[in-house]
């Protein structure tokens, strides 16, 4: 049995890739805000 990658998936036909960075000063809230802004432009 193969396990799918939990960090890359599709939502409503859009590819979602989750990445983590050690060098970022952004909060989780900042990141989610950016995602929503990009989805609903």
C-alpha cells in the first residue's frame, strides 16, 4: 500500500503544497491570511 504525500494535495482542483521554513518571521496567522488572499483574488 502506498501512502500519499500529506504535504501536497488538491482542494477544489487547486494544488496545495505545505512547506515549513526555519528562516521566516511570519506567524501561522500571517501564512493563513496570505493563503486566503491568494485563493480569493
